[in-house]
C-alpha cells in the first residue's frame, strides 16, 4: 500500500497545444491575421467577392475563431505556401478540409467548395467543436523538403514523428513462446501452421471457454473450423505443446516492436520533452513520441499528416517534359474542366495511368456512363467502392434516360439532380436534412455521423425531430418515413463529396495530360514505376497500344530516366538497366554533351573507365544501348585479341589510350603518340538467334523491348487465343484458349512412382505455372520443351476432389500448327473509295507471293450507300493465311478476318 500511495495518477486528456505562430507587427491577434489572409486570398481566387462568398467566409472564420483554431490554419497555410515556393507540388486537398472556403482562399486546398456544394460543417461542426483534420498531399519527392521547413521554422526540439506499436499476433506468439521454452523449431512450426488461416482468427477466439467463439465460427470455412477444433485439442494436452499454446494465448496482443508512423508529425509550442515522453528512432533524424497516434491526439498534440502522393510527382515531371519538348508552360491547376478530349478519354475507358480510375471495372462503367461533365467523375469516384457500387447501373441508366429519374419530394431535386436522383454523398444527406426538416448545420452533421457509423441510439433519438421538422414544412408522413429508411440504408455507404471532388480533380489533371501530351505523360508514368518490373511492363504495353514508340536504351540518345527523343518517341532511361548505377550514367551523359559518341572506340577514348566498367558495358551491350554503333550484340562478348571478350579488349584499349594521352600532355608529339594506338579488330561471329537476344535483353531491362518471342505468332494469338495468362484466375469455369512459350519445365515423381510435370508458360501479359498428371502428362510430355510455343485449352476451377483451384488442361498443341488446322479462309474488306490501280497491283503481288490452301474472300464495301457491298471470291487464287501474308495486308492498311 505504501508503494501504491506514491504512484502518481496522470490525466493525459487536454486541449490542443498549438505552436505560437509568429504574427506580422501590424496584426494584434491570430484571428485578425487569418481574416486578412483569407480575404486577400479570396480576391485572387474569386475575383469579385459576392455576398454569398462573404457570408460563407465570415461564417467559417467565426466558427474557427470560436473553436480556437486560427493558429492551426495559419500554420498549415504557411507550410503549404512555402512548399509551392520551394517547387513542391501540393495536392488539391483530401478529406473534408476541401469543404472549407477559408482553406481554399488560403491555398491550403484548391477546390472551390461553393461551386461544388461542399460543406464546411462536414469539416468543422460549429455546434460540437472537435479538432479539425487537415491532411495534405505533397509530391513524394518534395515531402521531405516540407518537413525540413517545419523543423527549421519551429525548431528540431519541437517537432517529432509518431511512434507505432506492433503487437503479437497468434502465430508470432506461438513462435516466440516456443523459442523461449526450447521446443524444437519443427514442432513449433507445425503447431503454428495448424492454426486457422482466416485473418480474424485469434488465440483468444479459438480457445474461448467451452467452444470456439460464435462470431469466429460464422467467419470460418469448414477446413478452418476443423483446424480450430484440432488446435483446441492440442491446447488441452498436458504436454509442452499444450503449455506453449496456453502461454501464447496470454501473450497475444502484447507489444512486440515499435515503428514510425508513415506520415504523422507532431509540432509542439515548446520543447517536446517537456510535454510528452520521447524516444529515438532507427533510420530517422527526428525523435519519436512514445504516445501512438490515438493517444497523441487525446493528449492535445497537434498532429499533421504530411502525405507523399506519387501522382503529384508524375504530373510535375510530365509538365517538365512538356516544357523541354514543346517549350510550353502549363498551369495544371487552371486547366479547362470542360475539355472535350479529356472527356473522350474517360468515355472510351482509356484510363490506364489515370489516378483512381484505371481498374478494369471502372473502365467498363465509364464506357457505359460516357461522362460529359465533372460532376459525373466526382460521382463515379464516390460510387466505385464496396456497397455503393451496386447503384452504378442505376446511375448510368438514369443519366441516359433509360430509367426514370424520380424524387420523393420536389424539394429534393435541387440537391439530387447532379446525381440523377440517387443519394451519393454525405453532404446531400446533410443539405436535405436542413432543407426538409430545418436542421441546423451542426444537427445535420450529427445526423450524417450517426447514419454513417450506424449509431442506432442516436438515429432513433434524431428521427422524431426530423419527422416534426418535415411535417412543419408540409411534407407527408409516409414519404418522410420512406426517405428516412432510404437514408438509413444508403447513408452508411454515402461518401464524403469533398474528398471525392479533390481526387476527381487530380484524375482529371492526369487524364488531361494523357489526352493532350500522351508521350510526356507516359514517360513520366514509366519513370515513376521503373522500380517495379511488372508495372513498368504494363505501362510500356499501354504506351505501345496508344501508338507511342518506346525505344530501347541508346548511349547517344538516352537520358538518366525515360525521356522524349526527337519529339517523336519515348527513349528508355539508362538508369533503368540492371547493373547500371546513376553515377556512372550521369558521367556518360555529361561527356556526351561535348558531342555524340562517333563509335564504340570514340566512347572508350572519352569516358571515365574507373566508373564505366566491364559490368556496366556488359549491361549496355546486352540491353541494346550500343546497337547504334552497328555491331551485333554477340560481337561484344566474342573472344578478341587474347581477351575473353571484345568488351575487355575495348577497356584495355581505352585505358591505354587515356594513359598515353595523359602522359603526352606536355610533349610536342602528343598527337603522334595518340595515333600510334590502334583500334581493336572487331571479332567475327554469328549474331545470337532472336530468342537468345531477347532473353538477354530481358535479363537487363526486365522485359522484351526490341521485340517479343511471340511476335511472329501474332496472327494465331489474335484469331485463336481468347485469354491472357495473367487473367486466368478471374475466368472461373470458362473454356480458355491460351498461348505462350515454355520458359521452365520440371519433371518429378509422385509417391506412387508415376511421373508428372510442372511447366511455366509465358505470353505478352506474364507467366503462369501449369501441372500435368497421369494420362495428360503421357499425352503431352513430347511438347514440354523449353522454348516451344504452345497452344493450350482448358478450364480454371476447383479440383474434382477438393476446394483448391486448379487449371485443368484439356488439349495442347504447337501454336504454329493451329493456323493450319483451324483456318479455312480469310476475308478482306476494302472500302470502294480506296480501290485504285496501285492497291490492286500490290494485293495481286501479295497473293502471288503467298499461295496456299486457304480460300480468299474480298468484300468491296460501298460505305456511302451502305447496302451495295460487292463480294468477290477468286476461285483460282488460294493463299497461305500466314504471318507474312497478314503483315503485308497490314502494311497496305487492308482489314482482314480469319474464318
């Protein structure tokens, strides 16, 4: 008791501690200075300040003043303004802060809340004051500059990052307990793996008294439930394993490790160690709080989220490329939100690379919706989420007049018209409750929170007031009840319009750049995905689909990153090559500024061979960066002059030349000495075959750039293959026809002594591993050769004797035999207006060069009349509908179809 009486009880909760923001001398208070900055900014943003704008600003400023948060707004506007001055991109806003006209006037956000009916009270409720939350997006490369500015402004001893605590989950508890109890690792591993795999499974729930907890039982499938009961049996054992499990249950949830919050920063009015306990963090110059996020807020600390957003960096770098290529400066925040080309891009679903609108599902809905106004994009951003996504078909049907737009009450049209009568946003519920039932702004926000969080008690308390207010305005009770029930059902799905508007604006900016400056935009996208090979490959494929050439690396044209060359195409960046560091590349580019490298010998005479070493030159040669010097890639790796490779010979030549040049600087005969060193003889050898060349290229670049092993099978792919390998698992129980080349084969033996094989197939989209057992293996094993190009039919679904998903192979053939087996004829379609003698002569020559067994049909289409097409079937002319024939048709711009 004596010790207990000496323990001091601490109360953490307190009002927010704001740093003292330095005021100019002419202002006596933070309120006055905030008002001055707000109206000064509003004049710049709005031009003329109307009574509506003035009333809105005064209402917000009064609320901010009464809440005691003017200093908060001054701090945020200070570092966002300074960020822009430092060249850091600042996002248009995120979350409910975009509903503040004061924040818009100060430049904290960049979306006009009055224009888009965004509500301040969604951000700061005037009747129930709580700390507002202003989260700011910065370009991810400039974020650290802003944090450094804040540190310099308020002092390193007043700024800290926020700690995070990692707790022990079920398996971690088991493994840690087993290690301490010296239980063999294989036993611990077996016990840990026997625990149910479901994410919501905990030791506490599985080992609940008497039975597995009812809530968890409802979440588990049959396999996991069986595991749970077997695990309970293990826990009940009077053994080391049983003791380990029971001990682990007590430890589950305990703090095991600490980390640092990804974006949260605390700013205090005095030395932070006087206010909260702090600690040092690994890999950070700043101290960290010992309070985590939730406790820090309760303790009254000003927490700011400095968020890095890659999209802002992509936009920023695209604008730089546009300036370099076209000498055009674009203010991306002032683009026309009615731009026709940008809406055409959305209407076509051409949204790969477009912030938050690039998923296949979103693309499909955009094609159906055909958005033609910014409000459509705001709504789609809010609707394309679990829950409200079910309303998208109705939204689309109503927009196009195929479903009647109805309003329960005429008074609702003003707020629901832009979303075709469907309640999409939380702000609509708030505005309608004020209009229909005379709710105050604060009451409307409480209703929004109650419905959004399904707070039954508060909802039930609010309904009588809503009913009374609606009846006072003459609205019929049955309709009022229907509106309330609809809101209860949908309000938990309804989204924050302020946030949706900000991110729709960001999406529009990226779409505008893609629509008007596609090469520059895609180059920037590639630069900011070069660390992820799959993403890079995906976006290169998209650039090519758009008709943009993406050429491989070149020492005479490539920059450090992806760039625009000759205003015509994207050139691969040298730093994206494996084994190539940024430092050496920068040196190589710096030397190139003195003049292009005339040939490989000129390059070796000029570059710094201490940094441009053999490994780097190997990468440049295999990646194709030396192709412009006209030597085959294989020649660089052929033996030369006693050296193992021509590259080693070149390095010796360059070193000798540079050494002699340095030694001859003071000699009158320096020129003569230089001329005496002979260039190495280029070794003669066969060029690598195409597949080997492409494989080596892929090793260095991460994918095939100068071609693809399947290019010569493009005809078969377009005619007979109906699915990509990366899409197999999304096409359940459907007959799939696949194509690709075999990259790996492993033949193994089962426990019964029978052989089976696993092999990997690769197409343009990626690779997939298949397994052949029993009769299938015996039927198709002769095709399982690395490099073979295969056609395969099958179904992806559940195994016959279990729940595991599996691809059931039905048939396999060499792909180049498929065209011969399946193709009966080929039909050409030629517009009548394009028929002339050169076309007839060219087509006749092509047919003669490609004689074969396939019937040829030619449709001469009269596109003006529409129904006067002429069909020609030259019985004497049969063709081989091969890659060469089709390639010839493409060059002549003749449409074709295999039958």
